[in-house]
C-alpha cells in the first residue's frame, strides 16, 4: 500500500513541480550533484573541473544537502544551492544540463529542452543493480520507469556496462556516451603524481612507504568486526612478496569506522573526500565487490578481493558474471588473502586483466571529461 502511494505521489509531483520551469532559461548553466547531494566527488566533480578550466563561459552550480560545508567552492566561481530545496528545483528546471552520478527520484521532472547526464558511479559490470537486483520492489521499479521519462543520456565505461547495466538493468533505451568515466581519466593517463606527496603528507605516511588501500563495500547486515583482517600478518605477506615498508589505509562507510576501535595498525581514510586520489597513490587495493576494482585495474597495479561473506552476498545481491572468472585473486578468508599476496604472479595478473578489459569491451579513454564537455557544447 505504502509503495503504491509513493508511486502515485511521485506522478502527481512531477506535474506540479514543472511550474518551476517557467521563466528565463539558461542554456549555459549546468547543475551538478553527486551521491544525492552528499559530496563534491566522483564523475560530476571531474566534469565540473574540466568545464571551469576549459569552458569558462558556462555557469556551474553545485547542490549539496549541507551547502555550508562546501562554501569554499564559491571562491572557484561555483554557485552553491541546497539539494532538494525550492531554489534547487527552480535552478534545475531552468538549466540546460543536470549532471549526477546516481538515480534521480521519480518526482524529479525535466522538460524536453533539458538533458540529464547520468555518469553513474561504477565501472565494468560486477554486482547487480536496478531491475537485476533481486530486492528491487515492484513499486521501486515502477518509480524507476517514471524517472526514465526524463530526457537522459548515460556515460558508459565498457560495452558490458552498456548492455548489462544500462540496457538490461536500467532499461535505458536512449543515448549512451561510451567515453569511460571522467574520474578515471587520471588513472588511465597517470598524470597526477603530485598526489603522492599530498596524500602522504595528509596522513603522515613516510615518503618511502608503500600504500595498501582497503575499501570494502558497505552492507547493513555485516558487523563492523567482520570487515577486519589481521593487519600485521597482511603486512608480513606484503613485505615478503613486494618488499619495503607498508602503510594500510582503511576506507569504509563512516558508520562502520565508528564501531571500530582506534588502531595503530591502519589509518582511517574513510573521511577523505576523493576516492580516486587514494586509488592513484595506492600500490595495492583490497576490496570485495566494489567497482573500485575496475578503476584500480586501469593502473595495472595489483587488486585483491577479500570476500568472507561471498555465498550470502551472491544469494542476496548477485553478480552479472561469475566472480571466480574475474582477474583479481579471490579470498574468502584472511589466510587465503595472505596466501594470494605471497603467491602473487604479476605476469599472469597483467594478462588476465588485459583479457578482462577485452572481454568487457573497455571504453575508458583517459579523456572522458573532455569528451563529455565537447558533447555539452555541441548539443546546446
């Protein structure tokens, strides 16, 4: 009943809110929001940065749930508004482009003279989303169908993402820009080496230390303690296989980190505002089901999967393809993870990653932000 009521209300709001589209229309104004107004990050951030550097005749607006936390952006000639406020709706409905990286609600209307560019926030084709996700309710799928009425183009990182995620899961029948993800341009091009000093200075990491980044997917059903592994034993394996000294960064959901006791064995990097910068400076990534594995593999550096709840996750969420066919060494317990690190074969890994990119039809170009901005210019 509640599901149906929410769907009906969304349909009504779509019509009522279009009143905000009346008035002056701004062809060169672009509105950005990332993760529902929570962050200045991900693909929208890197498109915004390119616009500010190369296409300064455009007006840039960012929407945040807590705009006061991002006031410093105003010094960069960015206008700030509160996400989902009346002002936000007014600005959105009189702007040529809206750029985001997640779903938009069914009640959020756009007119035919506008375009939503959805960059999404994951590459490759790994865990199921949208209609392919078993827990999607009928009501949510109906609301997703309503939201699809907005004029929208999607970015895509691979042919597999276009087919499995956009076409099959999101039922997107419109235009797809297979440019790759703007946030990954620097990982492909390897042109941001100043980030090594930035991150190491930020976390007081010795300049000669190697960095391991641990970034698991957040799950409500998983206890905080179940995310952990014995850092000292993992460091031993890292030193044995790769040499040098190691610092371990943990990047988790803030709720998980709040439950964990402070430890000198790892550094809490959960609050760092840009995941891609952490990926850039890390020498090794450990994750479970996060699409950060796709991003990191673009660097050619080793990625390991630590998935102690694999059976449960597979049953409850599911994958587009068999996780055992992915190129990243998979462990279901800490000892397997340690063994995978000790026995890592760099030659085999490189070959497996190359084949994986070929099989999925990799479309990461290293110039995605530029291509998106050129598209914007050409379709005013």
